[in-house]
């Protein structure tokens, strides 16, 4: 079994935090200690040409870019989900390598016939005489297939029409494990919200409102984003990036990376969140509005704290010390109640309107500042451009909550795959509820 670890680099940074109150209708900030979020350590998994084969059993053959292999243990930082079992997590790759230009790659957005999957890994965070250590052990690779057993693939041409639930192309960006052991995965191409069993076979998909869907999908960004083709729906590569499942398994929240086309696209500051009631999955979801800090930032993840409070990963795409990687806290049960904009055809660019109540957010942790202070990086590029996945794991022995973050290296050489570990003071999250499997449920 391959073990990958890096000695812990212990550092703490005073943060200005204001958590949400545990009562659903309270707007009183929680007073938290100044070092509520502490960096513990990191595990580094080599990527790019140094990546080891994964456990998919796929052939060790080059993909269309001529640099990436079909069976690489790489690129799995688009999302991470704690399973609720031991130290086991699912680490999700997106549509595969797409940072390399190759012959005719502009016709397919530099995508390849990468077969979609998630990596099953055990992540252990422990304190020893020399400080904290983080260790990652690969356990298995789960390939994602439809109900007929056909592989989902990342290449942008693998679609058959305007109904994204029928396509084989998949840009998987977020994953969460339900109490029954099944998994929810969001597809940025659709957007689609897929439901998979523990073996990676599709069980079904949630219906996404029509105002999120483009009418004329295409194999490349230029054609899809041509106003002559699409004036409504998600922007290419800025679709369903974040996914949160409440600990009771009843509410699923989907976060769009940026504004929909009709809400301003790259010029808009709003992200529509879909809030599904999984006890009535055929019911149309609520649409709530989150406002990003600027047009340079977008949302990569959303993480449940309990059944109504969440952390939102807002970041830019800038590496190094100037990069912005922040976690904000929100409460969908806030007072005043956020407006359901399901019937609002077009949002204002800045999300400000007399009749619109957006989700209130407060800074929970400046993850970029924490990491830049600790400097746990192994390449000159420093802080990764894409920290995209967050999950709470089992509490560490001193009672603090474990928060794990991962980056998407896009199969490139610039960054490895990092597993960053943080400790969160319980006082910062007074209503925290851990991820748990239902009694009797045991994942393989």
C-alpha cells in the first residue's frame, strides 16, 4: 500500500471570525477565540509526470494530450467528502486533464477521454513528538458509470442533446456521501446533480430548473457562450461547483461558481444556490442568492456545518501570496429569510435590490493567509491556484474539529495534490453536527 506524507509544519494565524449563532433565526455573531482555525500539516501526493498509477485497473495509456495517463492517481482535488467511516474519504477528479494544448484541442476545450472517477483514500492526522503529521493511503478507485454500465467521460463532445441527464460527458466538481452510503455528485457541464451507489453506478438525477440549463450545448466554450446560441443558463466552466449535504441527509445545497448568463455571467456578482428537499426530491428546489466579493472570485465548494449552516469556499484563480482563498459562513435559515428567486428572470449584477434578501455571509477563515503564513509548499509556485475541496473529518483527540482541504492540480506539473489539515475550535462552530452513516451501513 502506498503511503504519502510530509512532516507537519505547525503554524497558527489569528483570524477575524464571526460564526453564525446556533439558533436558526439569530443574527448575533458568535464570539470565538482569535486562533479558532489552526493549520496542522500537509500530505503531498505527486502529480503530473510523477503521478503513480491508481487502482482503477485501466490501461496505462496516454490520453489525447500526449502527457497524461488514463490511470493516473492525480487530479483528484476538485472535491473531497468524508464518508463517516473511520478515516476514509472520497477524493473527486473533475473532467480530467485540460491544461495542455494539443492538436485541435481548442475544438474540445483541451479535454480528453478521461474516464470519470473518485479515489478512495484514508487520511490520518496525528500528533507525534515532532508535531503533527498528515498521511494519505490510497484504498481504491471507483469509476463512475451510468445505469447501463457505460463510463462517464470528461471529453466535451460526449453529449447527445440538450438534456444533460442523458449525456455521458461529465465534469464532476463536487461530491458528498449520504447517511445511507450513497453519493451525490454535481456535474458542471449540465448542470446536473447525479446520485450514485457506493460502487459508482448511477441511481438517478435530480431535476435542475430550466433557467440553469443552456439550450444549445457545444463542444467548446466559444460556441457555447456565443449569444446567438445561449442567452440563459450556466456559463461554461462556471456551473455547479459546490455541493453540501446536511448531516440529516434531508437537504442538498448546490452552489453555482458564478452568475448565470442572464444574471450577468462574468460581469455578475451573484451565485444562485439550489436548495433541494430530499424528502420530496421531485419538488422544485428553492433558489437563494449569494453575492461574491468581486468578479475575480467565484465559489468552488460549500460545506455543511449542521442542517442549516454552511461554509462557502470563495476563491480566485491566482497562485502564490496574492491568491484569495477564503471560507465564509452562511445560514439558509437566517433572519430575515433569504428571497427565493425561482421566478426572478434576471438578477441585478451586484445582487442589490429593495425586494431581494441575499444570504448574509461572514468571514470564517482566510485559508490563503493561513497557508501563506505556514508555507508548507513543495514547489516554487507556492499557494495553489485552485483550492476546491473541503470536508470535516473525525475530531482530533483534543476535541477540535478536523477540516481537510484539497487542491485541483489539473494533472499539470505546477502543483502537486495537497491534503491540508486544519483544526477548528468547537467554540467557532457551536452548532456543529458531524457526518455519520446510518446504523448498520458499512462502506466497502
